[in-house]
C-alpha cells in the first residue's frame, strides 16, 4: 500500500466516523511560545483541550507535519543510528473534544488497523497504564485481546501530561511485532481524563477527551512489509539520491548506512522548515535548521562529497510529497537556493577550520587526556565561526571530550570585552541610527532570493556619506532586501 493511500485511508476512515478533516498547521506553532516547533498532532488543538477555544466540531482528524529536533522531544542525535527516528515526520491523529472516550478510541483504532489496513491480529499487542482498569476491560472484554498481550506499564511510559499542570491522563499504546520478534510502537491513544493542579493532585475533567498519534512512516513500514522507515516509498527516492551523490550503496556498512539515512532524513526537514518560513541563523529555529544542514553536509563530506549537494535533494522531496503538500512546489526553487547558499558558506568554514580541530583532537589523544581545552575550541568558534555542538560531535566520534566550562569561560571573557568596546561606540552609533530611523527596509527573502533595490543611505564609520571610494569599507541601507541576518 503506497504512503499516499495510507494517509488518505486514515483521513477518510475517520471522516466517515463523523470527524472533521483539519489541515496540518505550520511547523512554527501559532501563538505558543512554549514550543520551538510543532511536535505533535494535538498542538494546534491545545487551546481546545484547555477549554480556552471552542470549535464547531467535537471530533477531528489530521495528518500533521512535525519536527522533533529540539527541546524535550529531540530525536536529532538518534537520526541515522536507528531505522525509525526522524527530524521531520507526519503524525496521523484522531481527536475527541468531550465527545467519545476510551471505548470509542480503542474500537476505532482496532477496526482501522485490523479490518481496513488488514494487519493480522496476531502481530499486535497493547500496553496500558498500570492502574487503568477501564482500558484493560475494554481491550480484554470488548476487543477480545488475550491477557498475555496486554502489558501494564508505569507513569513514565503510559501516562501523558501537557505540562507540569493542566490536562493529563493514562495512555494505551499499540505495538507491531516483526518476524524476528522485535517490535515497534505504532499508535499511542491518550485518554485525557484528569487535570493536575499545582500540588500535583489529579482531578477528573468534566469532559474527558482523546488525543491519538501514529507516525505515517512507521505505519508505511508495516503495511509495505519491510523493517525500516527508510525503505518505504516516503524515503526510497531520497536514499537513491544520497547513494548517487556519494557513490555508495545502501545498505552497506554500518557507518555508511548511518550517513545515507541522515542525508535522506535531513533533506525532508530542510525542505519543510524553509517552506514554513524558517531561515538559517544563529539562534532559535534558524539555528536548528542551520545545524541540520551542517550535520547532513558533514555526513556527505565523510563519504567524499566536497561540494554542496543537499540542495539537489529538495526537488526529490517535493516530488514525493507534492500531492498532499502542493505549497512546496511553488517554493522549490527558493528552498534549493537557500540550502545551496548555506552549504557553500559552511563548506568554506569547514575548509578553513577542520584541520585545526583535527590537530587539537590528535594532541588530546597523544597526551592521553582525551580532552581538548576549551580555549582551543573557542578560538575555532571565534576565528572561523565553527559551532561548538559540531566540534563536540566530531570529537566524540574520535573518543575525545571538550572542556565545555573552559569554552564558556572564554565566551564570557569575550562578551565582557564586547561590552567595554560597545560603551565607546554606543553614543556614535545611537546618533547614526537615529538619523535613519524614519527609513524603512522591506524584507522579501521569504519570497525571493534576488531583488532590485535602491540605496537609501551610506555610512562610512559613523558618518553618513554620499558614496564610497574603491577600497573603502562602509554600510549601505537598501529599501528592499532579500538578505537574511547572520547574527
């Protein structure tokens, strides 16, 4: 069964059960400062679950774009090392806002998996929260699952909470068993039936709700009869692309396979993050994107690729996903260009600095300390812009650690120096920028990577001038710019 049919079947099934099909929200959560990225299908319904917002439907179904590359749910370091972890993925989910509860959620899930998708019953087992007798009775008596296929787990595994306080409740997970006896979690059914107060006490909700989530990639693995998400039709063209660019086969050796999987996974994340308005930068969402591009580029370099290449994976992603996400077709060229520019920039950083890092690693190995001094890594960061997290990753691969506290001390010293120099320049800069405070620059980088612009101000130092001579340095202010800030 093709992934597009799996996705459509899921949405159609629940639509037929009275659910409103709700379009995926952006990867950038709207009005939720607690999240860097949308990481679950329930995010866009958070205010509905909290009772803050009311909608004209009590049942919903969606296929939600998700990112798990930061914060509590961060799978970035696992991507490539396993067959089931991703940065970007799609979450299939059905939701009840005070409508049906445990029995409905369990019956829907079981019917869809076993009767519509035709997954053999003997391949499935379930887990419940250890004290959830209601869920146990439904699985045992209503569905008819043997007792030995109902596993009881504690709060860490089978109790979900929105936060330290707020809606929460037990959950029940459905697992699939492969031929070799190994298993994967397929679908998580969350029963939101309590409110946890500041004291940690649980109070029954007047209208219990349902929040479920199942990764499309995992379901495709099961329904396509394979044992790796990366062999599904969602990834196979990207795996082929990575093999073509690197000259390696897949599957092959362990380290090579990890690199190929990272490249395939990260091309998807790059495409959808930029499409949703994230630009590479040194903080927040932009830094996560920058880190993903750099991580994938470095894995390509480990396999012998010296020039930018990830940008060529963007059209491959678009071709796979365009039917369900047609908006990425219109953004394809801009996404590719932005990715290329970021790869090119990082390629220059690597070529200037990687030998210095390798030398520091060798010295740490030779002196037996297996530790690189923080000031050495800070010099790399300060001189070449080489990121600390990437230095840590490369060092770890060689069995070497980095003195993080030493790095942080050097960073603090640099900030103190910066503050002192800023004090001297602050007055001049204040006058300079006040003189152009009435001017406006329109940023068009989300739509275009080139623009025809008018120069509306020129500065040489703190002095506003009419022109600069050849060899002179200064600042120009434009009325329109496609350039995004590097800071």
